[in-house]
């Protein structure tokens, strides 16, 4: 494998993992946004089911953390494999 190909693969892996992690971060942020809005609405007026929203936000956050850790491990493994080929 040529040096340019290795660099391209490493850069592609970094970019792809960053995009996926950003997407999961956005989903977790939106979940917390809705949960907090619902919680505030509960105390200010008759709001949504805030407990359900908080549970949803917790589940999405836990899922995001698991995916982030798994992806980081895979990216590190791929990088190590590509660097060992040098």
C-alpha cells in the first residue's frame, strides 16, 4: 500500500468517525433539550410527560457514550494496523 493511500485511509477514518460522533452528540443534545424544556414546562404550566423525556435523554446519552467508546476503540485499532504496515 502506498504512503498516499495510507494517509488517505487514515484521514477518511478520522473524518468519518468525527461525523458519526458529531451526529450522536447532536441527538443526545436534542434529547436533553427536550427533557429540560419539558421539565421546566412541568413547573410553569401543564407540560409534557417530563419523566419520559428525561428517561429518553438518559437512554440516548448512554447509547451515544457506548457508540463513541466503541468507535474510538475501532479507530485506534485501524490506525495501529495502518501504521504497522509502514
